[in-house]
C-alpha cells in the first residue's frame, strides 16, 4: 500500500474513492490519484490540479518563476486552466537575481 500521508499544513485532502463524494478541491467526481514528478521527486494529488493550484500548494503563487511540463514551457496565461496529468514531469524554476 502506498503511504498517503500529507505534509503538515497541506490543503490537499484524500477522500476514499468508494465514498462517492465529489472532490471539494475541484468540484469533480473523484478518480484515481494523479502521480507526477515534480523537480525530480514523485508527488501524488487526489485529483488533477491546475498549475495555479499547484503553485498555491507550493506557496509559490505570484513569484517570478517558469514552469515546464514534459520539456515544454507552460505559459503563465494558461496556469489557471491547464491541469496536470498523470505521469507528467514538472519542473518549477525560480528566477534568481544578482550580479
């Protein structure tokens, strides 16, 4: 069985699929968990979040960053509508200033 514990303070919740309850996060019927690789580490979500939801969960909303999905940049204009899919490889890269 997979360890499904969530980090402290996480806003994600896991509702058993057998409950028939719709996800309060995305207002859609529950389905199999979404498994992605995020910056080289495996992550699991109870449903497919948008990129905006992902960045909120990571406390990165509003930061200067770039997001890449499977080798292609995700335009910031698509963050609110584009959703992660099972098996995606996601890289989040922060802008660093300096001289």
